[in-house]
């Protein structure tokens, strides 16, 4: 059985997203594949069987299906001409400081994200609203009116909120205001001290937790380990500096509290698949178009 890791190429480097409309006129089975991006499919015309791990979803015109990041999947078109929309996006890049706690809903540590497809199957209104969101994103990306990146980001958040609020079977991680409230001071502290080395022991005191309890609690509440979260926020800040300040890469590393260039490059590449300089050139070239 052939399985391949699909590399999703983003048209706009400012948006970690790919959306396009496709047609098929013949029956054939796509090979098993996966990618780091979350994927939604919307059928405009025809029928499609989508196989996700051991599940199969039969989709007809108007139907939506969601496939989790790195979930193994393939599909087969069924007889009639097929017209459908594919939306793929890197979930992490659509969360900011205020919404980061909700990323754990989609971490898939408990259930694969395909389990929430029952929402679309059982709730026609939600399926219709999700379909409208996908088409709205396609329209924004196709016409590229001024500020369309903001519009796309807002619609992605609307899609995620739609899933969270309609997950009656609690397939996603359950919402816990108390957990997030306990960590609010920690998250604010991280934002205020991104230039510094932030020892876990220091934030444990701030949260009034033991070290071992804190690391488990943070991972459960946020969906990332504390170290992963700090590195993620530092790199997001580095991205902003690279695009708005006239500083060298080493100066940017110093500014975000990563003076070790090898470590800085490693972390930056983890989240952007390129070096800081390549990121800067790519972004600035796009803005000049």
C-alpha cells in the first residue's frame, strides 16, 4: 500500500492556507496520504466516498467533511462528474494569544478530528453554515480584495467556533473556564517576558502549583507543553519583527530571547519550514506584488 506525505503549498505566505475548486470526470481512487494541515471538503456536484483511517463518509452535493491534521485518508469519486472545494490550513497559525487555550480542542490527543463529522451529518443547519464559510474563504482568496487575509482568518475562527459550540457528543476536548482562568496570569507573564529566558520553576510559583502538576496541567489546558508554547510565542514575535524592523537575524534572535542562533534557526524552521531570512524575503516579495 502506497502512502505519501502531501506537501501543501500556500499561495500567500501570509496565510498558512490553501483553498481551491476541483473537478473530476472519471471514477478513480486516490492513494492514501496525509499532511500537517487540517482539511475540509465541500461537494458542489456529484458524489464522493472519503475514507479516513477506518471510517468512510459518503458525500453528496452540499455535504461537508473534516479531516484532522496528519490523519490518513483517501477518496473515490462515484460515477457522475464531481465538482468540489478543498480547504487546507495549518491550525496553529490561526490562534493568537487570546485564543490559544482553545487550540487544545483540536489537538486530537483524545479523539481524531474526523469523529466530529457527526455534527455535519446530524445537523443540516451547521453543515450549511460550514459550507457557506468554505465558499466565502474561496471567494476571498480568489478575488483578493484589500484585507482579505483578515477576512479569511475571521472565517476560519467562525468554522472552529461552529464545531466547538455544536459538539454535543464532546468529541473535542471539553471546555473548562477554570483551567484557563488559572493559567491566565501565566500566559500574560509569558507575553511580558518574551525577551527573557522563562524558567518553568518561576511560572510554577506564579500558578501556585508544583512542577510536575504544572507541566501536566498546562499541557492538558493548552494542548502544548509549556516549553513548546513559549517557543511558539517567541517565533510568532520574531515573524513580526522580521517584517517591521530593520534588524539582522542575530539581532532578532537577541530581541526574542533566543541568542543561540542554532536554536533560533531550528525553532523558526519548525514553525515556518524555512530560515528567518527566507521568511523575510518571501513575505516582503509578496507584499510588493
